[in-house]
């Protein structure tokens, strides 16, 4: 009986040790959070600054400049990815000069051993490993065939229910892409720090929701 108990204790200890190792391998999120607002709900994500610092700097700057506002998810492949369009061609509103300068930049391929699993943010690119610019995918399932080939730079922290809603929308096949039948617009975006910013975040969220309506009204008026 004592030997059986000891064996059970050893197995339990080994399992805890394995869980600790796995946890230790998971990258640490930075304190910054970004929120994309859509009519289906918000998607919030954080960055892995120690995993892909150049990619994080580039995407974060585009967010701060409002580059993703009026952009859209051009691809929604259930169980695989929801992909944000390149901001240069994906926005419905025109870009200013500062946004344009940042949007055309490319970043080197920061490939790591972090795994492509649901919720992970992974940069899109062409055949050139250093061709990533502003398009990125949110993983809707595990995709081990992408591991080590595309730069992972963050993960979704809130909004998995929104991703599920997007997966349920009607789609069409166009070449290798599965695309939504309707335009899934990023109405607005904002960012905040996780430390002591809940009240400011709530106020900003309400203001941006209101401004998104005005932006769309002006767009329809001036750019039909």
C-alpha cells in the first residue's frame, strides 16, 4: 500500500513538474492591450515583446496611428485563421501621410519556437521571409504546419466569443482563401495599459464607439 501511494505521489509530482515546464515556455505578455471593435464584439490582444520586438513595435505604432481603423478581416477560415487585411489596401477611409509611411514598412521574419494555437497572432507575408507588413492572422485553431515559418507576436486575451461569431458567418472560396460574404470592418481600435487603466479604458471605449459612427457617416458622404 505504501509503495502504491509513493508511486502515485511520484507520478503527481512529475505531472506538476511537466506543467511548470510548459508554463515556463509560454512567452510573457507585455502590459499593453489593443482592442479591435467590430459589430460582432470586441477582440482584445496583447503582445510578446521579448519574442518579436521589431514586429511588436511596428504593429503597435500602426495601432497608435489609427492605421487599422476602417480596415477589415478579409479572410475567415473556420478552425484555421481570421486574417486582417493589409492596411494600405484594406481600409475604407483614406490614409494620412504618417500612416502611409509606417504601413509600407516591412519587418524581418522573427521566427521562434512558439506554437500556432487558437488565439495566437501571426504575421502574414509573401514568399520572402522578411516581407511582413501589416496583415496578420488570428489563429482559430491549432496549425502546427505554420510553426517556425510565420512570426508570432502576441495572442488574444479577450474576445474568443467574437471569434466564434465570425466563424459562423457565411463564406465563399476564392482561390486558397475562405472569405466572408460580408465586410467585417474594424470600426475603431484603441490601446491601454493593464495597470490602473480600467476607468480610462471604459471612457475611451465609449468615445471610440461614438466616433466610429461619425467616421463611417463622413466616409459615405465623401467617399461613396
